[in-house]
C-alpha cells in the first residue's frame, strides 16, 4: 500500500500532532516515521514530568502513547485527571485522535468506559482479529488478522457507550476502539520499531519479567520473536496509519 498524500495537499501549513508521552522511550517510534513521511510534524508533551497540557481548541491532532501508570491511579499521578479531560474535550470537538496501549485505555476511561487489571496480561506477540464491526469499518480497511506486539497488564473491561469495538484477541476483548470518524485507539503497540526494544528492556526489573514470561533468556526470546515479526508488524502499522490519515485529510 502506498503512503497517503502529504498533508500540505490538504492544509496551508503542515499539521502538528501533539503527542502525550508517559515514560522515557515512550515516543511514537515507527508511527512518527510514517507521520513525517506524510508531511506532518509532532511535538512531545510529558504530563508526568510536569509539562503543561495544551487546550483542545489549539490542537490539530492528538496522539496518546503508552506508559507504566494505570488509568485509575489518579492519586499517585494527578496529571491523569487533566489528561483525561483533554482527551474528552478533544474527541468531543472532533480533533483527530490516536491512542496506543495506555492511550487506548485513557480514551475508554475518559469517555465513561471501565478499565481494570487484565485477567490474562499480554506480553509478546498475540493474534488480534477484527470484530464484525471492525471488518466493516474504514478504520481497518486492508488490515488483516495477525500477531500484534503486546505489553499490558490492564485492559478495557467495558467500552464507552459511544465507542465501537473494532478488534479483539483471545485474552483481551477490546483490542481496538473507534469513536465516530475521528478517534481510533489500539491496545497493542502499533509504534513498534527495532530501536524501541533495547530502550524498553534495559532495566533489570524488565529482564526479570521477561524471564518469568518466556523462561531463561526471556529477553533474547522476546527480542528475537519481535524482530522476526517486525516486517509484518510494521506493514500492519502502515495500513492502520493510512486509514487514520484518511480521517485527518477528510
């Protein structure tokens, strides 16, 4: 699939995507490559580090990425309150939105859905399939069923009333959500890139977790599995981004 038409074909100036990040190495990685190739720009905002949130009326588009905090931990992470408010206002105003992992859960929580601990956390590659609604949705046009890169211990337990569930996995019933024709979120990490893995796996705590999940040399197994699947994973991301981009261009 070819890349979508550059932004400057639709706008007098390139659209700037505000990206809410929540951890070191939590930026958009491959998604950012696609955005820049399409003519867009991005600005990173770290609410967890004290960065001020923009006003919804000032946004061209909003991406919300992953991170370790849980959406219900508002006392431990007070910035979550303001971030949910911004998501609610942005989506309500029709600002193009993309949420990934924590960003997916924040969208659900901000709009009245329920998020809680996952019964069966997913770490590694897990098959994801479209729901009946997803198969008919322009958000997933040209997007095949396949393995997706997962790393989450919480999940959307109940989608907001105004949202459509587009995809699911065996362990997680809400793998993708759409709200209207401007907001999309996915539980899996569509931004996955080769350079992301060493950054995410550099701590001893992370390596110990991977050993528990995959057995001895969990890190090697995890990285090998992901790198082998990376071409297919990124092909999926290209198609997903193109569908999101079409909503922006519209």
